[in-house]
């Protein structure tokens, strides 16, 4: 398990190093992808999804707590 974690860290480092290398970025269309993405709309969508996920998690937890209170009464 420890070896897998080390390999995972090394793999992540290799990917980051390859993507951030200037020779990789010059001849590819990755710059076009980053300029085409509007980060403000992405941030809004991610924040909205976060609110929905937290709301669902809280409602499920609330139902469980209500059942526990009712069963103890």
C-alpha cells in the first residue's frame, strides 16, 4: 500500500511536469482550451453544485436524526 502511494505521487508529479513544460504548451491547443473556458461561470457552477450536495447531505442526516428522536420517544 505504501508503495502504491509513492507511485501515485510520482505519477502526479510527472503529469504536472509534462503539462507545465514550455515545449508541451507551445505546439498544442491546450492554451485555446484554457482561454475558451470562462472561469467565472465555472466557479458559479461549482459553488451551486456544492450548495446542492451539502443540502442533500444535510437533509439525509436530518431525516436520520428525526427517526432516532421519534424511536426514543
